[in-house]
C-alpha cells in the first residue's frame, strides 16, 4: 500500500473541518497511484484550482452577498483559500495552483477598485497560471491589459487573438512547466464577444480547435507528454472538449458554476470521466463558484502522458476554516472606503429574492427587477407593455430581511442602463421563440442566457417541441399578441447591444438610468417586498395554434398583471461531510 497524501494534510483537514467532500474519498481510475516518479516512470502531481470567484475577496453568505450574520454561515474568501494552500501544498512534493478565470465582477471590491485589489490578492496567493474568463473583458481591453501586466504569473488562453498590444504581450496559448515536464493550455469561452465587452480587434476562436492545435504544437516541438487544460468554457463544452480531442487527459474547468462531487446539489462526479478520440480517459474537474470550494485533485501520469490513477475532491471553505490573518486584515482595510455606502438600507423584503433558479425558470428576483424597470418607465410617462431582462445579469440572491445598497450592487453589478425599444408583435413572437428554444430566430445563433419578464406578459412554451416551434402562446396584457401591432419594451442596453444574442443589435437607443439605481428606487417605494410567482413563464403541453394546449407545471399562473406574489424557493443548504483519505492498491 502506497501513501498518496501526508498525515499533516489529514490532520489539518480534520482539525479545520475543511472537508474533502466525496462519498469515495480516495478515487481511482484503473491502476496504482504513486508519488513522484516510480521505477516504471509514473509521475504523480497534485492540482489545486479555483474558478469564477467574481471579486469575492472576502467571505460571503450562502446567497453570495456580504456575510453579515456569521451564525448562519460564512463561506469562501481568499484568506481561507490562502490558509488551506499554505498549510497543505508544502506536503505535496509536486503541485500546481491554477486559476480558471472570472475574477472580475460581482462585489464592490471590483466595482470600487476595478482590478487593482484583485491583482494584489492573486499575486499574494502565488498562482502558477491563470486563464481568462469572459468577465475579465467587461471593462474593455485596455483596463484588462493593465491588470494583466500587474500579475506575476503566466496568463494563458489559446483562442484569444487580439490587436491590443497589452493583451498580446501578456497572453500566450500555453505554459510549459519544465520541472514537471508538463504543459497547461488555457482557453476562454467563444461567447465572450456577446456577453462581455472586448474590443473590436479581440476575437475568440473555436475553443476545441485551439486546444487541439496547441496539443499538436507541444507534441511536435517538445518531448512533453503530460498535458492539461484550464478552460473557461463551461461543463458541457468541457465534456465535448474531452470527447473531440486527442492527447489531453485533464481538464480543469470554469464558467458554468458547476458543482461536482458527492454533496447534495452536485451536477456530476468529481472528476467526471469522458473518453477521447483515442479511447483514453479524460478527467474533468471544476470548483463551483465564488471561491466557496477549493478544487483539489492528485493524478498519476504514465510515461506516455496518460493518467493511471487519481484521488481528490473539492474542499469546502466554511467559517470553521481558519483565515490567513495578514490577508484578511488587508481585505478589511480595503472595505473601509465603500463600507458606509454599501451598508445603506434601502428597504426590506419578507421573502427570499431568489437568483438560483433564474437561468431555468421564472424567479422572484427576476420578477422584482423586471417589474422595477417597467414601473420606472410608466412613472416616466411611457405606455410600455412589459420589461425583459437577461437572467445572466442577475448575480446573487437577496435574503429575507433588510436590503442594503451593497446587496443590490452585488446582485446587479454590471451598471447596465435602462432603454426602451419598440417591436412588432410578429418580431416579439420570434424573439420569445428564440428565448425558449435557445436559438435566435433572426440569426440562427445560440442565445447564451435565459430571461425574466415583468407583469403584463405571459410566455408559455413546450420544451418537448422542436427548436423553433416551442413557443405555444404569448399573451400581452390580457390578449394574445397581435402580430401587426407595435409594443414598447423596456430592457437594458446590454441586451439591445446584442448581449447574450437575445436581440439583434439595435442602433440609436437612448440610455436612461442604471439598472441598480432604478431597482433601489423601486425597493424604497415598495418595501416591505412581499409577493409570489405568477407563472409569467410557464411550461405547457401542445403547440402554437392548438386550442387544447394546457398548462403543465407548478409555474403556471392565470393573472398576468397582478402585483402580489410570495416567496420563491430559498437557497438550498448544502449538507457536507468529511471523510478521511483512504489509499487502495489497484492490481
């Protein structure tokens, strides 16, 4: 029996209750795992990874907002991550510490400071490499270039092609770690241009093709056989990447905020195992979002670069996990300039304003913000019919109780401006057909976000129908949409600019107040918030034009314009447990 983790690591994990969450705390592929290089030439290395932290430098509540009630649980924070890394990594003879992107956007640490304090923190954490997420481009190429020049570790993304000098001088396709004879390739989601704000001269090529090209280059120009990838492309695309390439054995992913492991709510195993074009196993891991988990996997490569064995699991970071005192002190100091502003109370809510379901169905926070946008325009004299927002712009749940300005900014961090546009009924049918089918019906390209709508509209669709024929009924006011009529729609400039491909880009829109300010004003007037879901977005049976089509599901409602609703589903509590690492010898 060969030991693959050290007693110090086990003692630390048990004492701090960090918890390597897995029903099988030692997971194996097909053969024996060994440390370093054994007599057969097998090499063992550990990977630590984090993704989609979204400016959560400090600990946070389960909803993702500031942790103001520690007795209810606080999670994450880079001070906790630093403790675990510094206490456990020295016991692993060979290891890499990797960042899978989307450090920007999500809390006031980014809203107030831009990338400055994030760069300071990442440098202190001592990452070995980082790939870029789509949100790194939210401020444009120049601010990102300045941010990257302040980092002290390699930045890798194989599918970014840019004419920006700062980006060109800092981003490379992959990095070779000579001491481990291992290459790590980076890649960023191709959808970045539609969901963020890169410059016109920055393009994102096919991610899978870019990874394979990098693999081929590494193999043809070096003796490297051990190849991994850090990929900000999402779990489903990661699985495709595994299946459609050759020469890649480990994918460390991000972007989709996917929880992997054996804990409640997990969407798959950690690691998820796919088979590549050569019939070899490819191992996929990712570490959820906001830094609530620290990913950890230990793998054994054979001399040909194939993974023989593995173990590991995500490490849950709770308020039992010790914080690094020096880093936490800095984070506390960085809070001071915006603390009073963030703490301003703007209202109260009797219900949980839930974000967790917004990308799948009608949600309470989606109802609230879309109603706020519609009411803002009606108060301004508009006869707008309804409001439409992208679910991707809704970032964090607001718990029942006092609502602060900081919570609003955390939930809606993008600074989008309200706009008003006019569409015919015929075009609205195509727009909503695209939204429920996931394919824009004007340009036949993928739509990258679900949607939320205000009172005044009801969208009924059958997800079992073919793409392009899923919309069953569209009701505006109390009547079926009139294809010949024109309707004013309230939305945000991100969407009219082509964001998430919900609309074909609209020229000459007039930007009004920002989304967060409109929401703050609405909350102040409507407090205490207390309502229930209405079934504005409902799944039904049948097809368009069938008189017998009937509602099917709990989200169905009959009142499309009422204002009273009750709480949506509150954020689920993850029940986690700690299991000691066991070592098994595989024959």
